[in-house]
C-alpha cells in the first residue's frame, strides 16, 4: 500500500516510468521487426516484455510481469480476479507498489480492407479501468500504450482526442484539450477524478507506430 504524500508518490512513479519508456524505446525496433499489421496485441506485448527482460536494463527499476492478475477479496474472505494488467512494473517486493501498463491496438485494418481506429475500445476497455479504480486502485498514476497498426499515428491521435472528448463526463476528466508531444512516439497525459473515490489519477499515454 502507498504510504505518505500522494504527490510525492506521483512524482516517483512518473520518474520510474520515464526510465521504463527509455528501455522500451531501445528495444522497439526489435519488437516491430517480427510483427506485422495483423499481429494481436498480446503477441506484441509478450514480445516487448521478452525483449525488455533480455536487455536487462529494466532490472534497475523493478520487476516486470506480463499479464498480471489483479485479485480482490469479498466480505466472505473469498478471492476472485478483477482484471488482468498487460504489464505491471513492481518497484519492490510490495505487490501493491507497481506501475500499470494497459496496451491496446489502434488503426486496425479489417479483412475487407477497412480501417477501424479502435479509439473507443482504447478508452472504454482501457483508460476507463483506471477511472473506476479497477487498475492501480491505491495509486495516483497509471499508463496506456497504443500500438498503431497501420503506422498512421496522426490519425490515431485525432481519433483518440475525439473519443476522450465524447466521453469526458464519464471519464471524470480533469484536464482540457490534450497536449500531444511527438517524437519516436506520441505522448500525452490525462487526469481523472476517480469514480466513487475521493482521489484522482494521472494516466500517461504513449502511442507507438508498428511500422
């Protein structure tokens, strides 16, 4: 459990995440070298985790787990799954101290040759899980990673902006227009007041091209 100032922990988690993404940048060319526009997100994420572990740079920042099962206890003392994180970076041996990474595909080309942005799925089945505290329940920070399957990052960002704006009330959005930084990947951040809780969460979004 996080003890102490939430703002202090927010800065610490963001600092660790910054170094984590540097590790991702390092191996990303190897990730996409064996993937294509039809690869599933689990395949991409598994390869990313395998390459990060092989590189070993990530060891300095924590232990990286693939498809980490989140468990919760009910009033009778029984446990059940409440979700599966695509990646979790544990900072130490306390299983409640981690940075969550949820990964989603964007701009998928269908069998008929049409493009589906999947921006709505990214928000509804990814970002929303931080807002409801399904992910990173006692933490002030979490992350999303988008895989742009057709390489058109500009279109992916445009569709994400529309999807977030359309759902801003449902997302309890505490930030205005998205401020997107571009480079090897696109990056922006959203802040949310959590549903049913007197707390907020900041979510960093990184959008990586698969081409």
